[in-house]
C-alpha cells in the first residue's frame, strides 16, 4: 500500500501531501510544525481507534489521527491482529503508533509500517497499562531513559519518514523526566513529541496537569502536542494556554463522537465548528459499524464494535436501559443496526447522564 491509494480528507488540518517541504529524512520539520499548529488530533486508543473511526474523524476535520497501539514484534512477525491495527487505507496522513521494548523489533516494525504506507511513525512511551509496562514497554521506558534513547535511535535510523514519540510526565511524581526524554528525542531527529499530562502511576485518576507540559514545551524546539482531559473547544484553548503546546490530542472524549476532534480543530483555526445533526450522526455511527464488520468479519466485528455501539448510544441518549443492553450483547448485525439508529431517533434527555459512563483508555 502507498499513499497513492489514500482518499483525500478535507478539513481545517492540512494533509502532509499538501506540505512539500517535509524532509524525506524526517527530523525537525517546518511542514509538520505547520500541520500541528493549533490543531486537534485523534489520540491512539488501544482497541478503539480502528481504521474506520480514524477515517471518519479525519474526514470531519481532525488535523490527524493516530492508529491504535501496535505491538511492534507482533506486527513484524505478521500477526493478523497487529496488521489490522496498523491499517491506514483511506487516512492521510497515516500515523502508526508502535509499542515495544526491544530496539530490534521496534526498528523492524517501523520498517514494515513505512513499507506499508505509513507517513509518520509514533513511538509509544506513555501507555500505563500493566500488560504493557509489565513487559517494560509503554511508560515503563521512562524509568530507564538510556534504554529509551537506544530504542528511539533504532526507530529513527530504520525509516526515512518523520518519527514522533508519545510519553507521560514521568513514571511517578518523583521522576517527572518528560523534558529530558523530549530533549533526547529532539537530538535524535524526532519531529514532534506528545505529552499526556499525568504520570504513569496516576493512570487516569484526577485531572491532567496541562501546566506541567509547559516544561517540555520549553525544553525543545520541535512541536509539542498536549494530551489528557481535552473534551471540548474550551478545554483545548485552556490546554494550549496552560501548556504552551502547539496542538492538542483528544482521546476518550471522542469515543462515540468522532466528529468532536474536527469541531475542535475548526474552532482552534478560527472557524465556526459545525457538529453534524442527529441524522448525520446516525449515518456516521452506521458507517462505522458496517466498516468494522467488513474489516474484521461478522463474528469478530460484532464483538469489536460493542464499545463503539455503547458510546454512540450513550451520547445519543435515545435507548431505554433494556434496549442499550441488547445493543451491546446481540450477535445479530441487523438487530444492532436497527437499535443503533433508534438511539439517534429517541429523546436526547438521557444523554448527559449516560455520557458520564467511564470511557476507554488512551495509549
């Protein structure tokens, strides 16, 4: 697959294809800086930001989207699940996030992603999940910055496309070393860094500390993207003001609302955000559901879609409790589609309460 196969996506964020000064060797890039300037990106959400969610978000104006976390070794060895996670046809720019702790496999995964059409490789050094940190990957890499640097160097040397890294503030409050890790990444030629405003030990508790991201913004000259608890245009503006970052990344708040990222991007660009009406949202939710069935097959697709169906229904607010329960348990695609559409036809009165349900976790 090459970028020749990608569909163009219109919106307030320019595509990499429209920025000819992007250097083939990656590294600090005026083009990438222009792409990110006061933009809004869809965050990588493990098990959530599948190909079709990314297509919809990008088409509706997200500055860029990032694949869900892809295990580099599994991807390099040809695992089908990893391949599907890294799929990017119809998304431009196509950003693939890789996770791992072995420089060899991270480099191999990066080479394969680039060969399959990735425009940008993102290195995961922020995931707090025990299944990831237990293998010394994700945010566990922030406990050993020398090893983290070796991994970053291996990925940078493996590909010609720009490379970025996503991190947290640090492992815990005693080791908030994100500025140091960002400086190392910049020295190696990384094009941008994203910082989630929590430590690993905080997981998702409390509020993201946007002001703490400012230390990273001051430490490097490459673009910095701020992540964590951005759920509206007002949040995005406050986050940019407090963090000094160049752009924001939206994760959990976009589940069930993939149009949110584009609306925020439009607002940051000085345009009037235009959220789709109920009918358009129903069509987008149906498109997402049908796409998942096509991507994964009916048996896997029905199960993979349940988290999305629940989120769409919760934000729409038109289902009774028994109907919602049926929506997320049925194995009949026709029944699920019918209930999904009904969610957008019913009363929105329940939406505020239902939307408060816990959402999914970002990588």
